[in-house]
C-alpha cells in the first residue's frame, strides 16, 4: 500500500509539472489547467493522508476502512473519468465542427472564384441539380448524361460536391460539364448536400434539386419532381419509391423505410411514405428558410424541418434502382437505422 501511495504522489507531481508547462506554452487553456491541478491535488492528498477523504466517502455510503476506502475511491474516480470523457468528446465535436466549417468556407471561396455567381435572366428560371459524390468516378458519368440541359423550361446547371474524393470524381464531373465544389475534407453526404445548396443559391438558382451520384434515382424524372413547385402546389417535393418503383428492396431496409415513414408522418402532421428519399427539390425561397445541421443523415431532417417551418411538402412517385457501379457508401443496416433515428428525433426536438 505504501508503494501505491508513493506512486500516486509521484503521478500527482507529474500532473502538476505537465499542467504548468503546457499552460506556459499556451497549449492548455486555463480551465483545463485548473482541472489538472485539482486532480493532482486530490491524488496527492490521497497519497499523503488517505483518511482525509473518509468524510466524503461516508456520505457516499462507504464506511471508513482501507478496503472500503479503496472501493470508494475507485467508484469516485470512475465517475470523474466518465465526466472528463464526456467533456473531451464535447471538445472534439467542437473542433470537428470548426475544421468542417473551415473546409466548407475554403471550398466555397474557391468555387466562387472559379465559377462566380451570375444571376439568371429575368425571363428564364434556373434549376440547379446538386449531386454529392464520394469516389464515384465510375457511376457519375451515367447519372450526368441523363440530366437534361433543360427541364420544364428551366436552364439546368449541375453542381457536383466532391466530399473528399480521392479518385477522379472531380475530373470526371468537370469533363461532363458540371460545376465542381472541391472539398478536401470528408464530412458526410449531408454536409456535402448542404454545401451544394449554398453554392446553388449563390449561382442564382430558382429551384434546387438533389440526385445521388450512384444512379439509384433516375434524373429523367426531374420534370415530375419539380412540377409541383412550378405549379405552386408545394415548396418542397421529394420522390417516393413507395409510390413509384422500388427495384430489389433490401430486406431490413425496406421495412425500416416503412417504420420511419410512420414516425415521420406523425412528426410532420401529414402522410409521408418515403422519408429517406435522396431525390428532392426545393424552391429557392423555401431553401433559404431551412437550416440543416446533419452531416451524414441529411434525408431524415428535411421533411420534419420543412413541416416545422410551415412549408408545403409533396411526394411524387419515383424510381429507385440498383446503383450503376461501385459499392454503397451507406453504413451497415443497424448503424444506419440508429443514426437516422437519432437525426430525426434531434430535428424534431430542435
């Protein structure tokens, strides 16, 4: 026991030295320095006079005694460890958000510098088709060739957002006539779509649509997607494979769509059959009213966020096919379901 107390005291001294040294180097902020010094003081106290902690342990239900004291200290230290871990996770999340925002700003600035933000002629509307892409050099050409140059009388502009692609996605997209947002940091499909929306509005789009880069949604169905917005029937439209054609549904995923459709219907206040659809369109006015926060599970927040904002949402039938080529970027089924549910509930409560 004496050896353990000596080791504890030496560790406390080491914590004090490290805290002071890192604070002087400005690599440790004052609150973190204070926490390290408090922990060092507590550890040093336990090492020199362990009986001093007995009143605290007695309140927590651990009577005095060496064995009980050890158990009590372990329990308290475990609680403190969890608190510090949660604090560390929160700081990591803030740092990730800061880096992600910086990467978006750099990509947006480069996009504007390269392409500018011209306004369309007053007598003609513009449709921007945003395609988020992560290493989709093989499937992207098949998707882009099916995007018409004009849809329902609107000029079409394709904006491909490269979400940290390391293959030839960006080169292929540019060769096929797309405007390319080059973001080197991978943040997720939701973050890529959000950045694409911003760039599309900067380019003066009247309607903004999204199509996946894997070819599972048919760009030839863009006219029926945007028509409710043009006709003044909706502010937000999205395709529903449940109302259209769902080719080779994966067991577990199709059942999950129905479960989340039931849940989203009750949250949104009107019937939704396919809340996970990536085939969507927004009027520019509606898009400016919405604030999207999800980096990965973007589809889950769109319908609920639109309903909370008082926007009119309408579903149209669409076709959902097998992807053109390559492998799916979606996480495993259970992880996808958990992430989707978490995002949906967070949007509803937020």
